[in-house]
C-alpha cells in the first residue's frame, strides 16, 4: 500500500518536474520512498529529462469562413425562398359526408425552411402554421380552402353534406 501511495505521489509530481531545476529521492527509516525538489539528509539527486513540447505552426483561417469574421459582420436578411404549393386534401370538388371539421393538407416544395410558415384560409378564416396542415371547423355547404406561402398559393372548393336523421311522423 505504501508503495502504491508513493507511486501516486510521483505521478502527482510529474507535471512539476519540468519546472524544477533538480529532483531528490530518499528513503526514510520506515522504508518509504520520498521525492522532492529540496534536498533532504541522505537524498540522492535524480536527473529528470526536460519534458518534450511541441508548438504547432499557426493555421490560417479560410477567408470569409472565419467564425470571428461572421460574428463581426452584420447579419444579412435571408432572401425569401421561392416555393411551390399544392393542396393534397380535401380534393377540389370533393364532397365530405358527416364531418364537423376538416384538415387542409398541403405539399410544399422545396421543404419548409426554419422560420417559414404556411397561411391556410377557409372561407375567409385564416390560420398561419409552421407545418403543412391546419384544421378548421365546418358546417354543411360549399367551402373554399386556400394555402399560401411567399407569393405561391393553391385553392380548392369542396362540399360538406350531412345526413339528416328525420324520424318518421307518428299518427
């Protein structure tokens, strides 16, 4: 156990070995080995080679790609993406039976970029979402749905029918 402790102490001293001008080693009366940068009675001087070091040459950052250069430049507003959009559902002239809400689903090409959103409109009621679908409550009748983004738009007309549950007259 004592030897393990002494070995541990040596490893703790290794970082400071390069800074010391001389190192000394001695064994005390109990047989413990000691190391120090100060001589003690009966200590022997140890030659410790200087630590090897390496200083890499500086690396030139590519022009225009430096993170510092990007941080110091004012942020340029990004140009709006030119999208094409289509409505997947409901289909144009489709009749939906016994529904109380409808989800308008659109396909956008290219895929939406972070921060862009699609505006959905159903009969004048508008919802702006970051995804490609929006749900609306509907009554029976004719409806017009529109999806638009950055000047591109698509629209469909669909119909909602509800089955009536009239009871037969009782006499």
